[in-house]
C-alpha cells in the first residue's frame, strides 16, 4: 500500500523529532557518565587505596614467583594499595650472560617492578633503564633516606632504589656436633676468626667424618679480611688495590681452612660438588657454617630440610684486634623507565620495602627500627619458628641489630665491580685447587681488574 504524501511527511517529522530527542538523551547520558566517572575518580583519589585496580608487572624468576613469600607479598600489596600484581617471568642468566630482565628492559618491554642488589642496579642505571624516585617520594612527602637510614641506592645524587631487607652473615652451629665432641657452645663475646678456627679444630673428627667448619667458595670470603679491616678495593686514583698485602693474606687464609688446617672439606671437594652449598643443613656432620642471613629462613624450614639436631646462631666472626663486623648485602627494589604507571609502581615498591619483613620469613628489615620494634619483631615473627632450637631474642639482636657492630658490603662495589667479582671467582678458584701459585693469583687479579676498570671508564 502506498502512503499519502502528508502521512509520509508526518512520519518523517516524527522520526526526526525522535532522533533529536534521542540525541539529547544520549548527550545527557554521556554527561551523566562523565559526572559519575569524575565522582569515582575523586572517590579513589581520596580513598586509602588510590591505585585500586591498577595492574603492574613484577619481573621474577618462575621459582621466585611461585614462592609462598611472594604470594603473601602480592596479597599484602593489594590489601594496602589496591594494586594488582602480575608477573613477568624471566629465567636467571647463566654465568657470563647479561641479566635477562635488563635485556628485556633495553628492548622496551613494559615492566613495573624489579628487585636487585645495589651492585646489580648499577648495571641497570648504566643502561639507562632505571627511573629516579625522588619526584614520586616528594609528591607524598616521603623521606626515603630517613626511613631507610641513608641506605637508599643513589647514582649522581638521585635515588634509584630503596632497600627492603639486609642479608647479614651469621655463624650457624650444630649443637649435636658440639655435644658429641664435649665442646661448650661458643658465645658472641670475642667471637673472632681465631676463636672460630680454634673451635673448629676441637670439633673436627676425621674418623667420624665430622667437620668443624664449612665455608663455601663465595668470592666474598676470598677478600673477607680486607673487607672487615676496612681496606678499600680501589686506590685513590681509581685503580685496583688488590696488591695490598691484606688481600693476599685473606686469599691465603680462606683456602687454608680446608687445604692446610683441614677443619673443613678441601677446595676440590667443594668445587666438585661433593659438599654442596647446603651441606650443613643436609648432612648433619658439620659443626659450624658461616653464611648469609638467608640461611635463617632455610634453617626453619624443617619440611624441606628435616633434622634431628638443634641449631644455634652467633654473629659472624671478625679479625682479632679489629672492631666486631659482619658482611651484609642489601636487596632493593626499583622502577624501570618502561613502567606503565610509575606512580603506582613507586607505591608498590614502597609497600614491599616497608612490609616484607613482617611476613615472617626471617628477613632483616632495611627500614630503621627502634630497639623495641626490633625485639617485638623477633619475638612475634622469628622465635616461633626456632622454638625447638632454643634460639633467643638476644641471639638475633646480637647477630642482626647490634648498633656497636660494623656492617660492611660483602661485594666489591665500584668501577667494573661485577667483572672484578668474576675475576676473583676464576683466579681464586685456580689457586684454591692448586693450579697456580698465590703470587701469580694475586698478580693476575690485580692486572685483570685494572684492565676491566680501564675498559669500563672508556665506555
């Protein structure tokens, strides 16, 4: 049926009017949506979780990402900030390879959170992939140096990393080995390397395959005496200082423990894997182990490392005649330049650094604690895991929170430091295994280190 012209015009007018009204309606709806969005944004800004729903990527290995501590930290970040964490899984680089996370960042991959030591962060800074944090801290009036006792990671007077925990070395000992040998448990007072060696000699029983000491092949132990005596790794002109006699003394002493004094497995046995790094935990025949604070949390995990003996802890030994000192290394967090939301990323690493130690995994917080806060943390967060061992608050306080003890870096830090660390590993290993003389070893370390320093300065 054909419509009459009048009816057509009437329908057209009605449709046009409806469309016009619809357009007005849509405009009102859009305006309402904008107003609601504005209200939501304002509410979020004024809430205690200003980054609610923001998603960030944290670069970790698969093993670290699936660990219970990481899972709890992710939950805590969301609880405190609203930020949701996803993982950027990256495998650990093999010896001699560039850090795989650094490679990803240099390629422009979006990553928001990374965790590294200060030494490792320097590589990231040199590559230009680290975001300075000062601006984000100033925006919320957050004094990073005050909170962390001046231990932030700085390059060219700007802060690029904030510390979460300190890994402070301790002496761990097997009480059963002491009991079987009839040797009294050692005490922290006057716990020098000389006393350590003397005690280890009393514990060692070759007939029963019992070793008094176990110190692995960590290069930090090759120059430990120099570190604890405050001998610098660099001369004033920036060249290597490894021709200082104390470095030679330290190298010789380190390898004498197993090769000459025979109070622990030989360098060859350790290098071959006959005695793995965790031999103290799995064998039950080692009296004392000097190692990083990370062992404390491992020691408490008796599902993974079941044992029928009790453990004790002491501070790290120090050279006789010197002030008490311990090696330490700090774990820090930083924000890459490729982060999709740098403000939120800063909030996330701030949350990690302030709260990670509270999860109860035997961490020594980098943030400044009063003595009462430290004791409370030990009583509530640590002691329950060591109840069977009889470890006390004072044991942990003396090892980790002693204001009169000097804490020195376990790593050499400065120009070409990563390469120098590898040089010590290579040349020191050859000396320890009897493949080259002490004199040649120290000469090569000095020459190779100076070459590495010159090459680094030329870049």
